C-alpha cells in the first residue's frame, strides 16, 4: 500500500523552509551557510525531501482532492440543528428557503457566507467554527439547496 502524498506534506514543507533559510544565510554570511549545511541530521532530511519530490513526480497525479471543507458536512455539523431541511426552529420566518432569503435581501452565496461568518439577528457568527473557507462552502451548499427547494438532502 502506498501512503498518500498528504502524509509527507509536513516533511516537504520543512524542506522548502530549510532551502529558503539556506538561501537567506548564503546571501548574508557564507560562514553561517556552511554551518547550516554541516548541521547534524541534514543529510537524512535532504535525502528524504529529494526522495519524496522524486516519488511525487514519478507517481504521477493522484486522485483529485477537494480543497477546503465540504459545505454539506459543515452544514450538517453546525447549522442543521436550527435549520433542519432549510427551516428554522428558532424563528419560523427566517428560513433558508429561497423566497425567505430573497425577502430578507439575501440574493447570493456571498451574502449567505457573510451571515455565516458574522451572524445576523439572534444568530451569532460561525466564521471561527467553520474554519478557513468554511463559510463559503456552507454558503454554496445553502444556495444550491435553496435553488433546489431543499429537496435533495446530503447522504449521511
């Protein structure tokens, strides 16, 4: 079984950081440059980095991996408690149905992402909870579901 490349990302990142550090020290001081090259464990780290890069090039492209969180999963984890099937158990008129969103002037995924991040009315913001890119993913999911009338539900 071949390990996914994502397992080696921290090593590759560290190698890239080390190369940048070497370039900076060479520009500043050739003596410091030599000290870094002779540092213990460097040969092993360098060999691992070169090996991983070569393996990545030879292995070819892997399966496409989605960047960022899954909007449906984030919605189920953080929003569905109050917005079951696009409804609202706290305030009946503040649903995620298309007509209710439009009535509130919410006419795009960007507007939904802003609300998910900052909150609105009684709903607090979830920007930190959803993480980087999370509000946009949730907004895209909510907008897609609103346009579809909340008929398709995510697979559990």
